[in-house]
C-alpha cells in the first residue's frame, strides 16, 4: 500500500510493525491537514512544487496523446505538430531541471485550522530554493490597469504595499484588487455580509465543518471579480491605502456570465495573528515593505 510499510511474522495474521516513511504521500496528507512546525525534523523533506509531480505527469500524458493524434492527422512536420512537440519538450525540461520546485515548506497552518471568527486558514511559508524567484509586494504597474475603471488607483500603481489591513475595516474593503496567475488583475468590493460556507464536495470528503467567510463581488458590472484554478493564494489588497487585505482561497460562479461570481478571502490581520500566536516565543511575522 502506498505510504505504508508492514512487517509480519511468517505464518501469522498479526502485523508487528507499521510505519509512515518520511515524505510519503500519507505523511504529506497529515501535514496538509495539521500543519508543519519550523522545528519538525521532516520539514526539509517537504518540498513545495508547482505544478505538483502528479499534475505534471497527467499533463505530459495528455500532451503525448495529443501529439500522437496530430502526427497521425497532420504529419510530424506540420506547424501545429511542431509547436505541440516544442511545448512538450519545454514542460519536460522545466520539470527535469527542478524548476517546478519552489523550495521547502518552512511552516504551515494546515487546512483544518480556523481563525477566531471561524474563517479558513491554509497558509504556508516557503524557504525558496532560488532566491531570485522572491518578488516584492508591489501593486501592479499602470499598463496592467487598462480595463479597470478606477481613475483613483492610478496614483498607487507600481508602488509597494505598506502594511496589513483587514476585511473588517470598511476603508480597506470598499474596493480591492487581486492579481491571480490564472485570471489576472480584477477588482471587487465586500459583499455587505459574511457568508456561511460549506464546500459540498471538498468539505464532505474531508469532514470539514462549515466556515464563516469574507466574500467579495465585482465592482465593475462588465467584469467579474472571479477566480480560477491557480489563483488560490493571490494577494487581495486595497490600492487606495496600499494595504494587504487578505489571501484569496476560493470562489464560486453563481450564474453565467461570471460577472456574478464570488471570491472568498482569508483576512490578512487574522492570518498574521495566527502566525504570531502560533510561534510567539520564537518568531515574529509582518508584511515586508521593501
């Protein structure tokens, strides 16, 4: 069985030994639920990958299937076949050179944790393998704001965030932005009330209770404040006062078109409070402003 090893006595139906090997999939599942302490001896073996090995394997299998079909339909030298083969080789090289590995998980909350107001916590701090991949907490530059109908935010474009705000504060939540790796830069506003959330497929499978969440909706009628797979973990911030407001963790499309979508956010103040309360005797955490 993956993740477990057993030792049994000959001619016996009793198992005398069962252990979880370090860095096994089962071990990762436990840490994903319960979190990881910086002084846990397993910490350096917990590498954070994007994409994960499983997702990469699935993607490469699909590309091989597509490439084989293209070679049969169009031939090996057809432009579309050549481009697909180049994409396949690019993905393979990226993974083979370990560029998908961001670094070791230094500490994490685990997704079972909640804020004092029953909001979801699922944060992780990564010790980067390549320091060059560490960016700054910058508000996106002006050229990325072309379809955002807010003239007042142009004055802070390209500047550093300068502190931690909160979804509780009306000044911080009246208009916010997020920049996701999947859906890019979108703007939104607080949806007036917090939402009780029960993620039917995910929460039922993991036996997770319902939570109380800050929800944001689009502030531009023509464009939703939506999110897609890959956007989780995006900074949500106020461009007006340059505050970090929270981390995007999920979303929901209510109907088509997706301008009526919701985005759920973990409060930034509660996030930092959890980190500092958890390790108050050893570490202190704040938003980097340089």
